[in-house]
């Protein structure tokens, strides 16, 4: 549970926080639930729709949502105490450019918090999530949207170290979703509809038949094992 992360940051009194690729601000909520105190959190994203949802759902004078690309941050150097990025590294065209920017806008003594789901060492129910995610990511890629498969746990650690981050602590987080059978059945039916919708997106593509087969395999896996979210790796690092 993300409570582990919240406990890690429980003593922190921070001034300025930046959450990169914030979407609708889901990770901001988690950070807010942890910090002892904070002054200002800015969430940036390139999806206007997600930002609008965030603004609607999180009406707090201390939270601000801005349209901005992670690889071209419109901020001065060394102004943030914390920069976070959650479940988005696999969405970046060139994550090195993003980490260059993170290191530029972070105060020298600042903290980087990374949360990224990974694809190895997952239960059968979690594998449904991994397979489904990778299937969607490949269709996105065919459609010209940057969306890579999720990394293995060690790949995330290596990638962060290669980008020059000094890892202070890392831990695995598994968000347990408490669902009853009825809710899970509904979720699975909704996911199956999503397959059909996404298949329509690539009807003309030469790999269409391959994706039809994969959708069938994932459906069978879902029916057999159900679905659970993939485990995430939380990393706390310095620059
Ligand atoms: C899976 S969502 C994660 C959202 C949120 N951080 C969370 O953990 O719930 C990935 C987000 O990355 C955003 N994104 C992708 N490329 C981006 C970029 N270059 N700059 C800013 N945001 C980007 C997408 O718009 C999307 O909202």
C-alpha cells in the first residue's frame, strides 16, 4: 500500500513540489496524504483532459495543474524540494531528456520520488494486468502514441542509476484492490469490451490477426485468474 511511501515522507515539511506527468493528480493525492506540511504542489502533464479532471477533483489553493511537457519544463533551475514521477517513465519518448530536466529544476539537496509499476515477479492475476497493459501499449505504438511496455524491476533501478540518480531507498508497493466477485466480474467484462474497441483501431493494420489472437489469449487468462494491479517500485533518490 502507498502508506509505506506516506510514512517515508511523514516528517517532511516541504515548500515546492513538482509532480511530472501528473495525469489527474492521483500521485499528488498520495504525497499530500504523507507530507507533514507543504506549501505548493504543481502537477504538469500534456493531456489537457487529464489536467482538467485534476483541477475539478482537487480544489485546493496549494495545488496547481499546468500544461507542460516533461522534457521541456518551464521552470528556473533549482527551485523544487521534491520532484516526483509516477507510472510514466514508460510513457516518455526519451526519458533521459526528462531526467535532465528533473535534475535541473530540483534543488541540489532535493529529493526525487519515482513510482513505476514493473512486469516481472507478478502473480497470475497481476499478469492479466501486465499482458493487458502491454497489449494496449503496442496498439498505442502502432497508432503513433508513445507507450512502451513496462520495465522489469531491475531495469527501473538500472535506468535511474544510469541517469545519475543516487538511490537512497526503494521498496515494492502492491496496491491491494478489495473487490468482491461481482465487482471483479464487471471489471473483467468492461476490459473485454476494451479489447474490441482497441482492435477496431488497428483493423487495417498488417498485425491485426496477431492482436485478435492475443486478445483471445488474454481473455482466457482473465477468466482463469481474474485481475489485480501490477506491483510498483517506489524509489527515493538524490541527485
Ligand atoms: C499512466 S499516466 C500516469 C498518471 C499519474 N502520474 C499517476 O500515477 O496516476 C501517464 C501520464 O503521462 C503523461 N505524459 C506522457 N508524456 C508526457 C510528457 N512528455 N510530458 C508530460 N506528461 C506526459 C500522459 O499524458 C499521462 O497523463
